[in-house]
């Protein structure tokens, strides 16, 4: 099963322009990758490797006295080498990492 380090590595690669300007998601979004929150990610796995992910962060919303369940979206990323039709969202599924 893929782990947190693999997921973060995919996101770092997906959002980094090059090796000299790389991102480190754990340094500024560590709270999104805790054991309690890691399951808030939809991941695309092929041949045992994570190719991309979408973070869906649930929260409660109240409008005019009516409560709703909602989710924020973040960390939508795909490995640069996997950005093709075979890595499309329709084949994604919710999977705990």
C-alpha cells in the first residue's frame, strides 16, 4: 500500500517547476498528511505507484440555520510523466493510504 511519503513525493514533483525551485508539502501543509487526515485524499494508482491525487477536506457548513456537509479541494496534482489520458480522474477512487 502506498504511504504518506510517496504521496508527498508525488505532490512535490507535480508542483515543482524544476529541481532548483522545488516544493516541500510537508513543510507548509503537514496537517493535511497526518494519520487522521491522510484518508482525505483521492489517489490514482497504477502498477502500485501513485500517479496523482486530489485532497478533499470535509467540514460542516451552516447557512440560514441549515447544516450541510461540505468539502474543500486542494492538492490536485499528477506526476509530470503521467499527465496523459490514462491518468484521468474518472479512473480515480477513494483509497486510504
